[in-house]
C-alpha cells in the first residue's frame, strides 16, 4: 500500500447500491404487533425491524393486498 493516495485522479461514479438503500420512516404500530415481531426476531436472531422489512418485502413480491372491508356488526 502507498503511504499516500492522490484522490484528485479518481473518477467519480454512482453508487450501484443507492437504489437499494433503506429509507427511515416513522409509523405507529400496535404493541401486540411489535411484541409478535420481536419474539419472532429473537428466535431467528435478527433485528425485529429487519424482520418486519422482510415480511413487507414478501408482501410486495407476492402482490398481496390487504383486506380493508371490515365485517359489519349489525345489532338485531
């Protein structure tokens, strides 16, 4: 290795991984949901945020749609 490098001679290039970087977001999750993912993450030995990201990525890859029509509870 050289003791010193001339960085002025380097050519700049785009980071090939920049499109894959994660973006920090804030979201409010139910405590039971967090507990569920923390328990699963602990068993798998990964951070729970990574596990949530993996689950959401799987939803994207499988084109899963959330069911937003809640059953009505009519009182008779």
